[in-house]
C-alpha cells in the first residue's frame, strides 16, 4: 500500500505543471506639461495576445477622491497612451491606471499607479530700467526708449505693358 502511494505521488509530481512563469508588471510612464499630463502604459505582448484589453485612467490631487479621465487608447500591440487635460500648473497629481481584459487574461484587474507634477507657469520679469549712461555723458543724461526707425525697403511693382 505504501509503495502504491509513493508511486502515485511520484506520478502526480511528473504530471502536474511547475509554477507558472512570472509575468512582468505593466510599465507606467508619466510626463507633465503646463495644463496636461501624458500617460503611457506598456504591457507584455504575451499578456494580451488577442489585444482586447482596455485601460481606464483616474487622477487626483492630494487626498481628494479620484476623478476618471479619458480611457487610454491602444497605440501599439503593447502600448496604451492618452492625456489628462485641464489641469493646474505646478501641481502634483496621483495617477492610477486600471487594466481590464474581457476574457480574463493576466491583465484583468491589474492596477499601476504613479505621481507626477505639471510644470509651473513661466513668469516673465518686467524689463529693468536702463540705469547706466554712456561714457562721457553729462549727469543730466536720461536714456529714452525710441521706437525703431528700421523700415523694409520698398520696391515698385512692375507693370506689364498691354
């Protein structure tokens, strides 16, 4: 009896598959502009061979509730991409992408998240007044801004004799 159990055990060890191969987690790339964010998700081609998975994006600032963004578009077999619009400049955003696969593939229910900031507005300083005088100028010299005197040369338009 004991021999039969050992043989059965060894037989089951040979028949049962080993551990499933580990899948790479989807990659998330985020980049910010002044009023928008770009979101790119990269997946392994083996995780969605029929290319029917979808990617939903949500974002928030601080501890606020997540807001849904536009769904990401599949731009290649292994890549989803999309924007988040109408954001505030110079603000940090938490971004969460949830993948779903209707046939229950390995991507179904996977969530990737990251944090990125939009760029701060550029502030252009006011022009500084001219405070120096040319060498040899009198103490009463006050520089004055003058309009440009440059004019494009004009040429007469030739007329064609009839």
